[in-house]
C-alpha cells in the first residue's frame, strides 16, 4: 500500500494530503494531558501564545497554514538536496499524517513556527556542502536556531547540528566557528537591548535563568493511548532510520553527508523534546520532520512493504483513538 503510494503520481499523493486535511477538520484534536501543565516557553514563544489566546479565532487557521507550509517546505528541501525523488509529495503526506498526533492550535502554532525556522536552518546547513565560503549560510542557520530557541529554549541544542556539520563537511576555518557563535549571540544581544530599553534587563536575565533550570528529562504523566501512539511512532521511526542510514553507503558522497545531517537533526530533536519536560508531547512535531524523511525513504525502498503497511495501520489506529478521546 505505502510502496504503491510512493510510486504513484503527484495527483494521487495530493489527494492523500487533502484527505488528511479533512481529518483535521472532522475530528477533534488530541487531548494531551500535558496541555493542562505549564508550557515551558521562552519570551518570544510566550508572546506568540498570548496573542493566540487574545485572538483565538486565528489559532486554528494559523496552525493549518503553518502545517502546510512546513510540510511543503520539508518536501522541497528533500527534493532540492536529492534525498527524495523529484515529482513527489510523499514526504509532505507522511509529515501531515504524523501531525495528526498533535495538540490544538494555541499549542501547535509556536511549535510549527519553531519547526519552520529549523527547516530553514537545515536547508542552510545542507547547502554549505561544496561551498568554499559558506559564511552567509552559516549565519542564516545560526540566526534561525537562535530565534527558534527564543520560542522554546531547548532548541538552542540545534547549534550542535551546525557544529557537527562542520566535521561532516570538513569545514575547519576559524572564521566559520566565529560566525556561528556570532549568529547565535546576535538575537540574544538585541533581546537584551530591548529589555534594557524597557528597564527589564534583570527580569530578562531571571527569565532565562529560570528556563535553564527548567531543562529536565522528567516525563509528563501520559495515558495508555498516548504511550501507545508514541511507542508505535518511535518504533516505526527506528525501523525506518536503520534502512535510511544503511542506504547512505550506496549514495554519492554529497547526498550521503546530507543524509547524516538529517540523522543529526533527529537525535538533537529527540534530546530537545526530552529536555522540555511536561511540554514533551506539544513539541513532538520537531521529531516528525526527520522521521517523515526517514519513513518515506524506508517504505519506498524496502522490499518487505507489508511491514510498513502494518506500522501505518497500527499507528493510524492509535492516533485516531487519541483524537476522538476514547
């Protein structure tokens, strides 16, 4: 089933995407327990969340728009860097399928904005390959990561993805390291100036000190339904990742290294989500970015197609049980 979908044309894949969007409108969002707990937002994230609370009518349309923007941007990035065959919308379809397991618009929108920034950073990092002077791409990547961390502070860990890519792409000029540090520091420097202008500099320091101490690996209380969905998605991702990484040896060196960058994205996204504590379920869409790329590759190239069909059916059932709140 999934392998046939991978070989189908854009019209069929677009029909699947439209069907998934219909599910968003006709079924309720998953009622995550973590939504009743404190959401660990950085200052920019708090501002976005407050705006959505003040104007609730825009929360759902904004989340749908950002959802589609993330899905098609991910698809375009994978095609641009030859990870996914051209003339395919399959990564977008898989990403939208996984995003059925998400919170409501107020909680989803800040995560999707962060995801959009991290996708831009991912593209900038992969685009560094083969460039003699990748200074602009390094600056763009780090600026996007820093701004994303102003929404969810654990996302500052994605700076590691850039620094690991220096070793992956064999970039070792001292200027590249300096530019990356400047790119991380610049948004926080301007944020400090904003706090200083409003006589709130001490408050700003205390806010980030609190965010630092809130980093923890404590898992929120989850229901059996939520555990089941997470376990199925996680196991399916692991199976897909094994195929994804094993196929890197058969690719051109440039594509191989970019596939490694996607795997680095997956590991750092997992660490960021786990560090978010009670916000873990809300931030799951960050893991869905590399997971959808790996799943798409796996069931498009796997001989045992029935295995991924089984994962899909079980995962779909678990996700829908969460959405209809049985």
